[in-house]
């Protein structure tokens, strides 16, 4: 057997085993055998790049190359469906169709999957493109990410598929995967995904397809489009597509009467709780494509289909107590602690109560039986109280706390804001930890090896009380801590030491002065030689700087009016941080792009997008998101989106390549 033949055989076998495992749930070989074959193929492909194939099973592993998404115009616009919430409206839809068609018709009933929609294009049996819905007209090309989804075939089975077609469906994150992902995020103190839909669409837009591959997304396809489809029936087309290797819901059903439609709706209203993925309704579609055509579309949606949305689920449970969480900014969130109750596939023990006004509005008492709803969000909320259930023994009325549960400071409420705040910015533990986490983050001091969990441990053990304490740590201090060891300890200390080289502008950003983000920090670094000059600047001096208004200036003044902050800066200075601008830093600044608004678009080879943004700002220009008549020029890499290109031509805006740009600022 030649190498090429072996590669082809491995590819064919791996595609088949992938389908058996992920779509049919009936693997024929062990995971180990599968992995061994995949590894053999990967090795062969590496040794023989001449046999590279965009649809090889190895493409499912993803790559950690960063890229920006190109916008693609949909061949057929991706419309949405009209929504209904009541059985009466379903009857109206049915009657409308009946009247308009004036002949027998079938309705295909389907589950409405609650994920993110995708359009897949296949040519000659191969997946060539996967595009998100976007605005319905244009979407993002997310092909590389979609290729990592195991239930989407890269190469079709058999040979009776049209040469060219699109198939649309929903990309989903199964409940189990979603909950696991959020557990991991919670452990790392990262913000959680609100629901599987957001998790799926967020994952699909990740730059790194290797991470996408690890997120175990799934996909159901529900709409076949093209000029030469196999059947007139939508249902029949989907069944045929199942034979080509697509995952088609087995819960799709053809019905012949309104009664059957209602039977389907009522059955799935409760049964959907046992599904592995989120659904938010039922979709009804006229089955015959000929009849679909005759019914046509309104401006926004087809007349031949409608979505029936399920009522938000609600559960009744007991309120045991109310606790209060302090966020990084000091904002206080009241949390209802409940008797555990099953709701939309998860067990709910806590729900947000938002703020004091909501608690007052509900007239909440401890021991109350309360209604919990999920709405569109995974963080449930209390929507009502069953006052009849109170009986004689009414519990204590819930009163919003007056002092911070973490540090005891008296809470404040700013005018016009619903939230209460703990004003003790400098000594309240969650606020301090939040500041340190910001300080070490990638765009600030970028300290390798340190994350929120380690910060928490160091803080709890009293090893650090603020950012300056980091620079006093030694490997000795930390090497015996849980899950640490000598090597990690040394790495952390190395990372901290290396951060002393971080330039002035990023140190300024790392300080976490309110409203001083990355861009403002750069402006400040350009205008002041060192931190002392900034410390001594007055309102007039500050507001004279481009893009610094009164709000930012006031915030800087408030920051330096605190002796604690001034002392912290002294200690950071003695630790050796760059609290001054180096001569060479200044060399990076020019006015070559002064007054210019520049749009960045496409994929670049010499620098990342972030680096180009930085270069623009350092040369006095402004990086803006969208093209308008005010745009000076577009810095374009490869694959600039067609819509941007069209707009640029229309407005007569110059397009400059990466190399031209670098020459311009050199
Ligand atoms: S059909 C022209 N079928 O719901 C009709 N959509 O508002 C094309 N969805 O954007 C859509 N399950 O993301 C269809 N079985 C299903 C669906 C479904 C979920 C989503 C889809 C679409 C939205 C419609």
C-alpha cells in the first residue's frame, strides 16, 4: 500500500467511526483504537504535507492559530420565524395556511432547539463553508471552528447528494457540557455563561479552534436548501440528509391535523425536560416545498412556518435566607438561598434578588414559598411570593443589610443607582482581590502562572494584601502551599520579576484607576514623563490631554487624593516597576497618524490585531470599529470582509495593506 492509499484509508475509516460514535451512538472500535488511528494519520499528514486535505478528520482537532472571521453574504438570507405563545395563535396559523392553500397539506412538527444557528455549504460532498446567522444577510465564516464539531460531517456518505446545497441547523452545547464548563469557570472565578445558548455562540466565535474542539458542541440540522433537492417534502429531505451523515432530530414528526399538532406540542412541553440539550419551543412547517413556495415570505419570516414558544418554567420553593455578595467594584448583590428545586433541567438552590427595591416590592419574608423562574437566563430569579401559603407562622421580613458582609463598612447608595455599594475600596477583601486580579491580568502586568485562585490562596494566607506585596514574595514563601511545588513557585516568582519590565502605559492601566482603560493609559503615558507628574497634575492639565474628559480627570484626582494609593505607588516604585517613561518608549510615539480614524479589517501576518491597534494609538491615530465617511483609511489584511470592502469602495475610502502601513509609520 502506498502512503497516499494508507492516508485515504485512514481518513475514510475515521470518518465512519466518527459518525458511528457521535451521530449513531454505536461505536465499533475502542477509543484507544480510534486515537491510535488518528495519531497515525496526523503523523503521516505532517510528514507528507503534499497530501493535505481541508476535510481530513484531523481538522476536527482544531488549531491554535489566531484568526479573525471573514464576513460572508448568505446565498439565501437567514430569516427568523414568527413567534406565538398561545394555542389560539397556532390555530390561527393553521387556518391561514388552510385557506391560502385550499388543498390538503401536512405539517412537519419539530423541536425548536435553543442554540445558535448555522448555515453549512457542501460542494461535491464536502463541507466548504460554515457561516453564522449574523444579521441574516451576512454572517461570520466560522468553518474552522465548525469542523471541530463531531456530529457535522466533513465528507458526506454515499453519492446521491446534490452537487451543491446548503443545510441549516442549530449548534448547541449540551446541558452536561455547559454545567461542567461553568463549574470550571466558577473554580477559576471567571464570569459564568448565562445559558447554553450564549455558551454555544460564544464558543463558536472563539479565535482558537483547539479550544472550540474541547468544548464538545453538538448540532442538529433542520433545513435543506438548494436548487436540486431530492424530494418535495421537507421531512423527506431531512430523512435523506440523515443518510448522508447529518444529525437530524429523531423527534421530528409529520402531522395531518390540528389535533395532532396540539398533541405534539403538549407532549414536548413536559418531555423536553428530559432532553440532553435546551429547547425553547416547537417549530411548525408546511411540509411540501411546492406549497412553501406558494405561501412565500413576509419581509421578516416565512408564511409557511411558525414557532410556538414554551412558557418560561416556574417552580415553587421555600426561601431559607438571604445572603449578600460583594463584587469587585463593591456592588452588593442579594441572593435568595432556597430549598433545592428542579427547574428546566437543573437543580436550583440560589436565585438573584437584584437589589433592595426588588426585595421590598416582593414583600419578602424568610420561610416564604416563592416562585422561581429562569426566563432566558440561567441565573434564576424570584418572580413572586405565594402569600396564601404563609399561614399563621410568618417569618421575619427580609431587610436589606446596612453594612458590608465582608468588611463591615456602612453601605452607600449613589444617586440614581439601584445597587448598594461597599465604599471600602482599599480594605474590603473581594474588592482587594479583584484589584490584584486586574493587576496581574494579560493586558496589564501579564504575570505568568498567577491566576484568581492563587491570588485567593495568597490573600487568605496573609502573604499578600495588595499588589505591591507581590514583589516581596519569594519561592520559599509559596513552594509548600497546596498544589504548588518548587517548579511552579519558581515560575510565579520569575513571572513577577519579569513584570518589572512592563512599560509605563501598562503599569498605569494595571493600577485599576476607575475609567483609566488601556487607551487612556496610553494617552497618559505619552503626556507625562513619570507618575509624579501625573500625581501633581490638576484638573486643567489633565483635561487638556486628548480624549481625557472631566469624568476621567476627576477619577484620577480622587485616586491620588488617597494616601493609601500614594503609599502603594511608592512601594511599587521601590519594587522597580516602570513608573516612568523610558526614552525608547517615547521613540515609539509619533504624530504620524494624528487626527486619523483607522479601521482594521482582515487577517494579518506581521502583527496581531491588538498590536496594530497599539501601533495606531502610539502614532497618534484612533482605531475605530466601523467604516464611515469619517474613516481616514482601512488597514486591510487578507480576507477583508466583502461587506466592508463594498462599503469602502462606495465611500471612496483608501485601503492600505499591512506593508504599506508599516512603511507609513516607520
Ligand atoms: S427553521 C426560515 N427549525 O429558531 C426558517 N429554526 O426564529 C428557518 N430554530 O434562527 C428556521 N430550531 O436558529 C427552524 N427546528 C427548527 C429550529 C429553528 C431552532 C431557531 C433558528 C432560527 C430561529 C427562528
